[in-house]
């Protein structure tokens, strides 16, 4: 490709690309990783430079120029300083036409048009789930970035509506690029799933939860529903410990009764086996920018019961059961019904597989690239 065919040169701030396998490498890291992996394939007429940390796990993406900072940006304060002080100097070279801030915040001094991805406003909607300094930083700098940005990308209509309603941002500047689901999330052979169950000593029937253990995930309600379930069926929780999980004592009590089992963080490559082994996925979160576990479960053919809250109805659609997040008896009845009704599970399995096929990373990146092209000439940084 000749240099004359490159019309837009995109700088990507991808410092939140994780550098180790942990619960912190889920969510935002996965979205950034998949976007970077697919960008060169979808937009061969664009030139990309990605700024990443010294420990970041970069995907195989020929066509992206990688620039690793020597600053230890895996430390939050150092990352903030690098973004606000060092990145503007790098961007001032004039090599780029647009900056994509891939997670919430852009440098305030940047002169380029900016597109920013805001995954959710959990730090506004659920401030109790954040440390004070983190909450203050995100509220101040994300809001400033959004007001100055040429365009704002979200990952669901619910997140877009939050930005419009809570921060009064102009709707015409906000787009949606839904996450995709990787093809490895699919129904697996029963023999392989059976061997996995045996390895972990899993029962033939169990309820699965996948996600970080933190307040806004609403696990207290799910644990109470499992405690009331009769006959008992165990809940297995897969995910790392987040901040302030106040329900841990209740979880430990249910573990002693044999009603729950917390596995902890598991490697991402293992997740399809967990979904396939489960009878159903329960996802009671009160607030999500998108909510990947329900989509991944549906792609594996696992029935889903999720909270009727924030973006989750957008993810699940008519392919799962939706329950008020605080209705304990509703959760008991929904889980009991799914456990007993094989025909309902079969119907939701078919619907879930069809629903999951509507989400792909290629479609995500096509939406992002179209948004770049729409906003490359819009700069509000000096307005």
C-alpha cells in the first residue's frame, strides 16, 4: 500500500491493556485487546500507532505500530501523569490526525480531535463501589474529556443514555460500539465437558456466576436466593475478589453448608468450559456498561437469568430470563424454574445461540472505524 492511500493516522492510547492474567485483565482489557486485534483487518486504509505500557500484553495485529512507554504505567498514578504530561508531547509531533482515548480519559492539553470510549458511569451511579481518589479522578477527568471530545463511544445504549441524562452531553456526539464474542465461546463436546467436571469435582447440576466479587454485582441477593432454594443446588462463583465485597461472610457460611463454592480467578481460556459445564448462568448485577458473561454463556448454549437493569436487557434480549435485581423471591423462582424445566432450558439455549451470533468483534470495529471517519475533522479541544 502506498503512503498516498492512507487517509487517516490514528493514535491509540491503550495503557489499560493489561500485563498479567488476573481479574483485572477482564472487561476493559478484553475490549481493548479485541479492538486492537481486529482494527488492521477491518481498516487497512488507516494507519495505527498504539501507545501501551511496558508490561502490556499486545495482540498479534500486523499493521499496528506499537510504542511502549518506559514509565511504569501499570501504576495508576504514574499512568495518569504519563497521559497528562508525556502523551501530549508525543502527540505534538504532528504525525497523527486523531487520538482514540480507549478508556475514559484523554490528555487535557491534546490538540488533536479526540474520540474517547466511556464504558459506563459506574463511578457516578455507584460511587460507593470505588475508592475516593479513583472516583474523584474518573468523575472529573472523564467529564472534562467528554465535553472536549469530538466524539464519544459507549458499549451499550444504556451507557449512552446515562451520558446524555447525567452529564447532559449532546446525543449526536455519542455512538455505540457493542462488544463482540470470541468464537471459542461455543458448545463443546460432552466428553470434554465431562472430563472438566471430573477435574474440578463439579456436580452434574449447578448455578454459575462469572465476574468480579464487588458491591455493584449484587451478589448478596443471589446468595440469599441460593440459600432459600429448595431442593438445594450449589452456586459456583468464578472471578477475582474486587473491592469491598461485604457479602463474603455470607458466602463463607454457604460454602460451609455446601450451597456455594468460590473458585476465584480462572484463566480466560478455561471460561468456555465453565459455561458449558453449568446448568445455567445467574447474573444479578445492578449496573453494567454491557455485561460480557451473559453473552459468553449464551454463545456456549447455557441458559441465562439476569437482572432487568442497565444494559443487561440489551445483551440478553428475549433469549433469557430477566428479574428485578432486588427481588430475592423472583430470583429463587426463576432459578428453580430453569433447573426444573428442561424444555425451557432447551428453548433458551436455542435463542441464546442465535442471540450471541448477532455480536462480533468485526462489527464492533466497523462501528469504531466509521466513528473515526465521522469525527476526524471535529476538534473541540480549543473551544
